DNA sequence: GGAGGATATCGACGATTGTCGATGTTCAGT
DNA sequence: ACTGAACATCGACAATCGTCGATATCCTCC
C-alpha cells in the first residue's frame, strides 16, 4: 500500500510545480496532483497552527516541546503533523542534543501563494 | 450527522478570516479552522483542475457540460466538486435555461493567497 | 402534456486521514 | 551501564472524503 508519507524524504515538493498560474491556463493532471498534495499538507487546523507558531517564533524555529501544549494535542500527533509539513517543504528539521528544532522554509508559502494567484 | 456540505448556502467563507498573516502571529483555533476549511476545498486535484478550467475560459465562466469531459469524471462527481468550490466562495452559480454556469470569484484566490503570505 | 436533455441529490462503497496509546530510539547526565 | 527525557514510529480506530450508479428535479421544445 502506498501512503502519502512515503515521500517524506523528498525534502519538499513545493517548488516542483513551477510557474503555472492557476488562473491563466488549465492545470494538467500532474500539476493538479502536485499542487493538491502541497495544499493538503496545509489544509488542517492543527498544521496551520503549528506552522504559524513556528513562523512567529524567534528565528522562525521552535522545538517540539514548545509546540505540544499550545496546540493541545498528544506528542505523537504533533510529531506526525510536523512530519507532514516537513515532507511538503514548509519546514526543515534539525536535531540539537535531545531536542528537535523545526524551522520555517521562508519561500515555501510564497511559492504556493504565487501558484494560486498569478506570478 | 453534520457534514461539510451543510454550509453550502453560506455563499463563501473565504473572506471571513480577514487580515491574519499566517507568518506574523499564531493563528487562533477559529482562524485555523476557517482557513483549513477553505484550503481543504482547494486541496483536491479534480477541484483544482475544474477551477483552472473555469478561470481560463472566456468571461471566466463555464457550464457543467463543458467540464465533465476535460476532467474525466462522472457528472455527479463534477457536480459535487463544483458545489464544494461554490460553498467555499471560489465560484458562483447561475442557471440559464437548462444549463448551469459557474463563474470564478476573482478576489477569492487572492484573499487566500494574502492569508498565507503577508498582506 | 409528454419526451428528452442538463443538472442536482441520494445512498453506498472503498480509501484516506487525524488521533491516540504503546513502544522504540537516541541522547545527556550520573 | 543505567535512568530519564525528547522525540519518532507503529498499530488501531472512528471519521471524513472522493467516487459512482440510480434517481429526482427542472427546463425546453414539439
């Protein structure tokens, strides 16, 4: 069975669909599939909150321990959401000691935004 | 059972979450829920293709009969997706004779885009 | 008013998703 | 080495989603 999470180590799929303005010409099947995968990663309340918390932290990075309590979900669930966001290219992960720090990929949201509206 | 489609006649939820830059400050639970609903409407290959076909038609509108064959799905399924897009505020529906024409709401995508990146 | 065409709704089905508890893994300090 | 802490993975479960065929609704034209 092929699950979405198998693309985890692709290190971000946001940039792969490039410069195809949604409103200008019809999307191909592949373009639509790619963009849908990226948007699906964003289309969840918990992930949106996690992303916004990371984005508004100093250095635009935060460790998992600081994210669990604000979103009010279990640690495995938070870990899962962070993995999805990372696989989609919105976050990067770096481990320092026992802690895992997730940092925002600044251009990622902008690229999605550019795909929706014209470039 | 409460389904997502019961909000069909809300005539668009895109504008309701206003001016909350995702990257500036953490989203509240309600803001995240709203934005997630809107993004979920977008996060499907078939709907993205339908939206882009409508958007790139003359007058940015198209009737259902012209949409079925390009996306390669059954008529009920296309109808369903158009309803979701309309409920989310990306399309409007107007019936002329036997035909139903769906037209792009031009500002809708821009508002979502503005929510993702800074205003 | 009956027939046929365009679209919407309904009911059902398999597939995917979000969530959790339990467990595994890796690292720091003693 | 052992313990405890931080995080990831696993397996399971309920809920949601995308899709279809069948059917209902609405309109036009003869």
